[in-house]
C-alpha cells in the first residue's frame, strides 16, 4: 500500500491518539489530524516514552532496543518473528526505532505491545444468518436483506465487544492462529475438533493491514489478517452453544449492523464481510 493510500484511510488511526494510554496514567502528546503524517513537520512534537514494566523478560516480547545483543532485522522475516508490515515498508528513525506507518500517536516506546514494529494478529469472523424458531432466515424490515450474526467476545481489558482474535505466535501459520483463537475464546467447552478443523479449512480473507488499536505507539503497532468463516446453512459452528474461554469475559452471537460499537476498527472490518455476503447493514 502506498503512503498516499495510507493517508486516505487515516480514519483508522483515531483510537490510539489524544488520550490516556491504557493501564497507565500517561497522557499521549496531542496530535492534531494534520500533524499525524511523518512527512508533515511538527517541531513541537515531544512525546513521552513508555514500555510497560511487565514486558521486560517475557518470552513473547522483544528486548529493549538499547540492548546491544538485540539486532532486529526490520521489514523482513527475522528468524521466526515476522517484522514485515502488511502496509508496506516502514521507516526507521535516526535512533534505529521503527516508525508507525500510519503516523504519530503521541507516545514513543512499545507500550503494552511485545514487538517493536508490527505486532501480528489474526481475527476469525465467524458468521451465520439469523433465523426464527422454524429455521427460516430473518430479513430486516427496512432493507429486506438477511440479518447477519457474528460470534463476538467481550474483551476483559476494556470490556468492549470484539472479533475473537489473538496474536500469531512466532513461526505459526495464520490458519492455525485463527482456529486456536476461536476455540480458546468462544468454544472453551467444545470437543468436536474434527468439525472445527473442517469448518476452518475454508475461509475468505476480508482484510489484511493496520489496526487502530488503543495500545499502538509511534514504534509499535497492531496489524491483523481477518478471515470470514460463514456457516450458510447454520448446521455447523452456527448451531453450537458458545462458551467463553479464559481470554473473554462473555461470548455471544451478535446481530450485525452499522450501529454497533466494537473494539478498535473491528466494525470497519465487519462491514467488509457484510458487503461480501450482501447482508443487512
């Protein structure tokens, strides 16, 4: 994606600006819209630097960039760690720090994120049609289009409803992450592994790129690959009773429409599924 294309989608870069950084009392440096792009001079820009203390020493996290033994390879596969951004090549500043491809966030460091640069996640969007007690698909009275339902989890960290996704482990295939995260967050008590494997063997990629996550900083940010897994007849995953796992406070089949409030830019991603399936919005 070109830099011009990135700037045209700047609406995605809102959650991680002009607020208090989560799980801290640190206020981000104020960044007006016009000063978000790195290409625009902002001489007054002096954000704080913050990396959560509990990140240090974690197996899933990078060392501090000041550690002389740490020599990351930016914009490429660095061993098992994927440092490639879906949004194209990102810049490295004069001090060796990767720069958020969407621009300034008002905070330097890694914040709550484990990796410098892109932190890769995978989001399985599992959907079915809403049906009445007789099994007939329900249409919306205004649009006369089928009402779509998705599996949504309530996150424990901010209590917002979201797609049940998670981080891609080093060396892990995205397909494995999608299946694993859905099982961990939405089907904690379900045992029919073969049915799940078959269902997740086929899906449609709907988005791959930057996520406007509240944890993003100037030097670390979230990216995701989102796949839609649609149970058209409602007789596979669509018929299962959901059960929240350890990573989710609640889980439910949620009716999809434009008025929902979801975590990060998840609603924007869901809209792509709605268009794909020609559902009510």
